[in-house]
């Protein structure tokens, strides 16, 4: 017999009931127990048959419920159906069928778009405070929520929202300007990471989604609408009558693909926000569950179970335990359990990076902020974080991208700068271009001013003294930042080569546009030269390498290094050991012409007249002698060429070519004339005015010129020499970079020359060829006994054996 654990007492407060434990074998023998055992076995058998069938029905129903939102989800019956514009449909087809592994970027793009929408409503509220609404609608934030049962990831913002027409226009029928450009880049093998830079980042959601709903409410529309699409070439828009009103803003519901289940994990969302959106200027919240300990009451059934487990206690402890139990009767019975509670958790609690002390910010922080700001996936080449103090105070972070954007020179003079303007940490706009000159528009970053008014406008910026001071300091910091990249060349790093390849033309444009910083920009410019090979050199290095006899910086504009190196203009300069800069880009010649001087050295175009070379007294006398000797020939050639040339002179710059065509000092060079002719729209009258007057320079040491000098006075040779002078001039035009004035006439002269050469060499028949072979040994023996004659250059014998001039 053992004491029971029940608290039943005998009347009058006696001792607990005592009960005798019965042997199980005794119970099995009773009729009641036998019936119970049979009944229990029957129920177990029934359950074994029925429960699997019930379970299979439940599982099928549950599966159909889960599949319906994604695989079989259909647009609402009352929705207006639309077709995607062709380019958008093509883009979505590429994304849906993409094997691109980094699908994480979709969340970055959606959060970035939400941030832009919040910026717009906050800017609107500066002039219209009621635009923010009341209550929770005033909270400018972004919220992410996960529904694992329905496999839905939703993202909600309290931004400006969209009307029905804007949903149709922005998300379907009218392609963004960057859509076709992005498609072209993708066809060239570009990275999907670039999608945000083309203004089509929303569609990246289909990397992970089978179906998408966009619920949006704008202040200018009394109704809330739903945009939905399965990316099958169609989308639908309808009035939202089933969801709670957003008040204002947009909610995007993403029905995830089966292979995108990882985005239903809270840890994954936290990781992506920390990686891509840590420095977004608005709070980002995640609906997240946390396990907590909770005290709950103990039910009576649980008490009886507990009682049975304690029956084995010994009798000798009975009195002490009873005393303790009587004390516990007065306390409520509770237990501690684990419970999951959900709440909004802030994910991006980092302080705005530009407000922090630059000494406290790590390089990784700057790189992360840059990627979040620009939607780029590469680290920047350089950055500059500074606080400007004095008359005007502002904070700024500037970045130089590692590669040029696709539209760098599209609409160059009308494109907005890539700087975001804040006033006292309130975003104002990213479309003002008064803060930095056009040639530095590739620099990205943030400028936060404490001196500008919050309701700043473009007109205020254009006239503001504060903005002029800010612009001057920003340009100075930007050029210093570029200079810091250039200094890395000394350590053998290739960063400046990457920078110059991407943005070199911008700095050359700066030589044209920014007179105040022209000297700084000149030191940053790089060019090829006759001595640099495949490497670029700076103007400082060029000057340092100049021989003492060289007083100017020589340059030649051409289409390529190969053509520049073979040009007749540089023959004598290279022979003297001078280095010549090769200007290969269309903007180069204009930039150098505007620069005019560097380090007190004047730039000289070697394709123009009157080039001055350092000469000894002996060289000067020799040149004067040649000028006098060939003056009559120059006059004759000028009369033969007529208006084709302004004049003919003896050259100082030729060593191996017979002649070249140079231009007058203040006209276009041959290279510039070629560039201007290639323009789609041009002014013919201006072109005629700006064309350089052609000047023919002859080389008195060349055999052709010497032969012409000896024969031009013979009246019988005038016709032949005139034709040859024209051919020589047209050939010189081509080697000097010009095009023949009349290609047909030029071709006729070439064919005529070939015909004359063919006539002078009669064809041989087989018979004469055989006879020539028989006579060859005898002729060879005779030749051995005769001393060789030296033929005068350009001459031949008459039939009587006398020499005559070639001409």
C-alpha cells in the first residue's frame, strides 16, 4: 500500500487515503478489462486504414492551396489587360530565362526604387506639408515581410506612390530610355548587375518571381490600384477593393519561384540589406520573429499526469512533503514555454556616412556606400570625403567609378550631374548640374549643405554665391582626387591607365571648357608619342625628355599611331632626335590648340607651315642657297597647280619624301578637315572659310625634284611635266591626310602612267624568249669583259648611245 498523491482528506482532516496497488495480471482477468482491450485494438485497426487516406486528402488540399498563388494564379476578373511594349517584353524574357547566378540584386533594386519614391514625397512636402498625410502615413520607411506559407515576399514603402496611369506607363507600355541600351549591352555580354544603371531595375524581380503584384496609392488618385503580371507578355491593372488602404505608397508582393526559397529566410534578407542597402537614407524594417520565454498556467490534465509520475516517492518523506505542498496550494500553477513573437526590426541603423568623421570610416564602408549609392557592383577607383569650412560650410563624399557609364557622352551638355544634393540631411535633387562642370559629370557622390534653403530651385542655384563657392571647392577636390590616382603610376599600379581609358576624353574637354583649371588638367593628360611605343606619357615627362636644342612641343593629329609614325611631316624631326606627340582622338587637336602652352613651351603643329627648327649658321646658309636655287621651279609648279595651292616652297622638314602638303597657320589641319567632313550636320560656308590654304613643300634633295628641276624649262616637256606635277601634288595630299579633289582625274593620271610604263616594256613572245635564252651566255661573257657604266639618276640612252633626261 502506498499513499495517494491526491489532496482528498478524510472528513475532519484525517490522513490521506491509502490504496493497494493491484497486479496487472489481476486486471487482465476481469471482463471489463477484456472488453476494453478488444475495443482498443479495433479502434487502432480502423485508424490504420482511415488516417492515411485522410492525410493524403489534406496534403493534396494543402498543396493546391500553396501552388495556386504562383503556378496557377490568374489576374483578377475586373482587371484591364495590357500587353508589354516589345522592348520590355524582350527584357523580361531575357531575365526570366537568365542563368545568371547572382539573383540577390532584385532586392537591391526594389529598395533603391523605394528610396527614390520616399525622396520624392519628402521633397514635395517641403512646399506642401500636407502631402505627407497623417498618422503612420507620415513615417517615411521601407518594410519587408515574409509569408512562408504563401511563399510571398512583400516590400512596402510610404513613398509618392503611383496612379493608375502611372502604373501602366511606368511598368509596362512605355519602355524606359535605358531599356534598349541595356538589351544591347546584354547582347554584348554585359553583367546583369548593371541593370539598375539603365533605369529598368524593377524587372529584375523576375529573377526570383513567377508572379508579381504591385499595389500603389498616390495622393492625386482617390483609389488604390493593383498591377499584376506573370511575365507572360501581358499585365493587368485593376482597382484594389480587397486590401487595406496604404494611405500613400507602394507595396510589391513577390510570389517566389520554387528555386528561390532562400529568400523566405529572415537571415537571407538581413544579409542582403546589410550588403546592398545599409546606407539607404530611410529606415528599413523586417517583420522578424524572436523566441521568448513565457509563463503560462498549468492545466488540470497536466497536474494529474504530474501526480502519477511522483507516485514512487518513499513514505518516509511523506510528512515533510505534505507540509510543503500545503504551502504551494495558495500559489497559481504556471510553467515556462518558448514562444515566437513578431515585431518590426530595424536593419540599417548606420549613421549617414558623410556625417561621420573621415578618420573613423573604413575603406570597406566607403566601398559599400558607393555601391549602395550608384548601383554599381565594382569598388570605386578613388574617393574623397571632406568637410568644407569657412564662409560656406558643407560636407561631401566624391567617388570616381572604375568604368565609364554607357551614356557618358549621350546628350553631353544637357545631361544632369551624378551628384545628390542634400540640405541639412534632407534630399533635394540629383538633377542639378550647377555644382560641378560638365566634363566632371562622371564623378558621383553626395553634397550636404547647411547654407542653402530647403526650397532651393534651379534659378536659386544659378544665381547663388554659395553655389559658386561650393562648385570651386568641389572641382578642386575632384582634380586632387584624380591626381592621387595619377601618383600611383610611380609605384607601377595600372589604376591611372584604367581611369584614362574610361575618362580621358572628359579631361581633354576640360582643357577646352575650364580655363581656370587648365594647368591642373594639362598635368593629368596623357598622349602617345613617337618614342613612347604602346605607353602613354604625360606632358611633364615630354618636357623632361626634351633635348636642349628643342624649344617647342611638337604634335601631329592623325587617325592612328601607325599612320602618324609614317607621316612625312615627322621625318626630319625624328631624324634630329625630337619627340612628337600623336593626337589620335577627335577632341585632342582642339584641346591642345586651346592649351597653347605648357611649362612655358609652345605647342607646334608639324602639319602646318613655317615650322621653326633649331639651326646652325651653316644650316641656315645652306637653306637660303636652296631657296634661291629652286625658286624658279617653285614658281613653275605653282603655275601648273593653279588655285590648288596657295604657294610652293622649299621644305625644312623632309628627309626622304619628295613633297608634302601643309596648311596655313590659322586654318584647319588635314586631320581637322577630315573630322569636320564626317559630321552629320555641317555648315558648308563655314567649312570653306575654315579650311586651311594648302602649301606644297618640296624636298630639293629628292631625285624626282632634281629631275624636274633640270627639265621644267624645256618647252617640249611642259605637258608631261604638268601632268606629273599634278600627280605628285595629289599623291602628296593623300600622304598628308587630305583626299583628292577629283578622284576620277587622279585615277586617270595613275592609269596613264601605268600605260606609259607598259608601253616602254614590250611583251615578249615565246620565240623571242627562246632566242634571248640562247644569246644570254654570249651576252654574259661579253659583259664580263666590259667595265660597268654608272647610269645617271633618272636618265636613259638614245638609240645612238647618248644619254637623255628621263623627262
